[in-house]
């Protein structure tokens, strides 16, 4: 039976490889993997989120979101808007160019993930996803210290 540390190490190793692939796949678009992740999260939002909401969805410190948003805003991929309900709060929204880059990132991520997980059949992929979500939910319930 595998040791829990062995499982954690295997997940870290897989994450490292996936992150390395993502860097190679996003470099020509001029975004880092972390910025690509922010664009993907933002692209899935039905309404423009607050910066704090983005931090929660990305599971990072709020200051880290600012470091990701600033260069993307400078490139014209997103913009901050004043929240009409609270003028002290900024909402983040994709621009037309940001939506274009998001769509390209989505296509690349889909192709890359399909290649990475093609070794598993549909039932195995569903089982893996369910197991990973279960572990995540357990960590959340235990008060996981990550942001």
C-alpha cells in the first residue's frame, strides 16, 4: 500500500511537470502560467469579481493578485473598474483582447490536459477528479492554512 508521503510526492511531481508544460505553452502569448491561470479563472466568472474574490478562487494572498493583475492590465488584457456598490472596491474584467487570449489559453490547456491524461479512460479520469476533490474538501474542512 502506498505511503501518503509517496502519494503527495507523486502529486507534486505531476504538478511540476504540468506547470513546466504550461510555461512552454503560454510563453509565446506573453503570459506566465500564473497569469494564464488568473485569466482562466476570470474567464469562468459570470460577473466581474472583486480582487479579493479572485484571491480566494486562486487560493493566493490578496497582494499576489495585484502582482498578477498589474501586468495584465498594462498589456490591455483586463481592466479594473470601480464597483458601483462600493467605490473603494475594484472589479476585474477581461477586455476584448483578454477574451481572445483567454480563448487561446483554454484551447491550449484543453489539448495539453487531454494529452497528459489520455492514458486514463473516462471512468478513471472521473474517479481521479472525484478523489482529488474529496481530498481538497477534507483539507478545507480541517482548516487548511493555505490562502
